């Protein structure tokens, strides 16, 4: 018996020693940074470069990928599994024993280690980056008619239907949706419109590392949130940005809960940036409830600068994207307040109300740990209309749905004013809201009014320009009669929505060559600082 007890003690001791931990491993540098920045198409798509140029976003070392040789050497390290990587933070997210992870500090290219369990961090190994993010506050002094069906009230509550009536339905805008899975998006009628028009651009399952599908698997949560932006069933349901283009990314592992998902989200938003995405919706949040209790956060961590996902959101904001995120559903719990990344200054955080505009008690409250107003704004999250993965229309509750309802409306607003920065658009939304002059912890600045935003800017900021594009049909060269003395971004799409040509037309240039395009029907999109216009052409 004594021998058995001794053996059992030995096995338990071995299990304790072998316990795995999660950590971020940071590198000292990147290879060939100057050359990559000098040749941005080697690291970014043309759409991403165009979006950055439009808003004067500098391409810098954060845009350069992590050095693959460093990753390869870590993969060969005993006991180490790499689960995610981040070019913005120049790090990888790993799993291994504490001993094996600490051994990585002996590698010359490893600068520091940051454990998910903060108690394991030593002063010599930890790196905590708390970037100070300043958001400038700005003061601003032919109709499309949809039958919204059950989605009518949640759209009309924001006056987002007015945007649609002015033909701002998301056309030309690109939205990425981060979630846990999108079953049914590839088959059900609610997404047939975007599939048929080629606006479901791509997707990736970061959890399973699957690039052979759009991520039409996993939890159906993503299907429902996506429907509130992109869904379309004539007479029954319409999302807030029915004509935008989309990327779908799975970053949430429904079977587990931990910091790995934060790392996957940052990797996904980095990819979104490189693809030229304009708006990102995140109906996810992290606080407590992690599988490993040692990884859980304190409410004091919700300062927008501590959690990995919130720090990543702030960089995404700096890169020019507009991030819309749910406030969280902790209003009735002991946690109570917003969750990460909703605490980040760089996100437009959305709480929930009912159809009457009253606070939904489950919606996470503010302020942040550093006493900033959060949520920023609210939208319908109690009884929100959604499309289920089986194709039926139903209702669901949560800030998970108020966030995408808002994200689609924001994308349509940005379509109307493409020269505005993400910070300017966010501030316009806040200033239009019902409680802007008297915000509170439950509703933030309140319910936005997209009609008043559009009307306030239309007089001076939005031009209705009738560009002349000729000849049409065209053989080799397309000419433009430009009524404004400004540069113009030209993008040419196939009828299926694929971009086949993108360039900037300077004020002294009046034409572009099309001899590299095959015969067929195309859509030419013209974007200036103050207008967006599209026309169909036929090439023969």
C-alpha cells in the first residue's frame, strides 16, 4: 500500500510539473523591414494600400509579417506548440510547460515572454505594452426602397433606412465579421443575394486552420450576427448593409474559452487590414469564465490598454479600420461592465436596448476602468430579428446583435463620405445620438440618428456628381470627363463583383487602358474625396 501511495504521489507530481501554460513570445526584430515597406504590394493588397492612402495612414514596420525563420525555430523547440501569430505585436502565441516556454528566452531573437497567467510573469520576462491612444473629437456643424419585414424596427430605430433611401446600402464597402462559425451561409436563401453577386469574398477558420472553405461550420452564432448586416429575404428580412462585400473569419472556439481566442482575433484583424477591409464587426467579448481560472481578468483590466485583444483593436484603429464591437452581456452578472475588446478606445462599442429604446438589463455597462464613456452607443439587442442557420427568420437577444446592426449602418454612412476618417465617422455617430449631451453608464451616448448625420453633412460635404464615362461600349481605352479638379480612385469589377483593376486617376489624366480585360460586362466605380459613383460598361 505504501508503495502504491508513493507511486501515486510521483504521478501527481509529474502531472503538476507537466502542466501546460499559454503565453505570448515576443521577438526582437523583423527581417528586411525597409525593403518590405518600400514594396508595399509584397505585404499588402492594393485595396489595403488604397484605403491607407485615402486616409493618410502610414505603412510601417507593423505591416511587415513576423519573420518566418523565427517561427520555424520555435516550432522545432521541444514542448512548444504555436497557436497564433501577430505581425503588429511581432509575437506568437504558444502553449507549453512553464520550463519549456522560459527556455525560449535563451534564443537570441526572443525579447520577452508574457504569460496568460500573470502570476507566472517575472519582471525580466514580461512585456506589457500600454500604448496611449488619442482620438480626436471633431465638431460638425433616386431612392432604394426595401421591404424590411421583421428587421424593420431595428433599422428604423437608427433611421438607417434613410441611408438606404439615398442609395447608401454598403456598395463598395468591405466588412469583416469575426465570430464562432457561419453554418448555412453557403446554402440558405438569406445569403443567396450576396453569393450570387460575388460579394462573399473569402473567409478563413483560424481555429481549425482551414483555408479550403469560408468557415461554414462551427457555432451558428456567426450566422445570426452576419444576418443582421448582410441578410436579405425580400419582404421578410434585410440587413443594415445589404450591398457591402464580406470576409468571414472564425476566431472563437465554441468548445473552449481562453486567451488563445484573443490571439486568433488579432491575427484575423491583421489579415483584414491587409485585405483592405473598411469595417470589422466583433460580437465577442472576454473577461471571466476562462477554462483556466488563472487567466481570468479583473474589472481593473478593462482600461482599453491591458488585454491583448484590446491592444490589437487599438492598432487596428490606427491602421484606419473602423471596429464595431458588442459591449457584452454581463449587465445582470457580478461582472457588470463592458468586456474586451469593447473597452478599447479604438472601438465603437455597442450596448443593447429594446424596441422602445429602453435599456436591456443584460447589456454590459460602463464606464471603463479608466473612467471613459462606454458603451459608445446602443441599438436593438432585445428581440433582434435574425436569420437562423436553417434559413428561418427568428429573434434573439444580446449585444451580439446590436453590434452588427450598428456596423452595417456605419458602413453605409462611410460609403456616403469616403474621405472621412474612422475617427470622424465614429464621432459623427456619437454626436448624433440621443444622449450625447448627457451620457450614462447604461446607454453611453444613446441611440444614433443616421438621418440627421446625412442631412447635416449633405449640404457642404456630399457632391452629386454626374461623371461622364465614354465610349460605352468600349474596346481598349475608357475616357472620363471629370467635373472636379481632383484625383479619382477607379476600381473596375466584373459582374460577379471581383475587382479586376484598381488605380488612381490624377487630375491631369483623363483615361485608362482596358486592353488587359476580356470582353464582357463590368462595373466602374469612381471615388473622390466627396463622392462615390458607379456605372456599368460593356467591353468588346
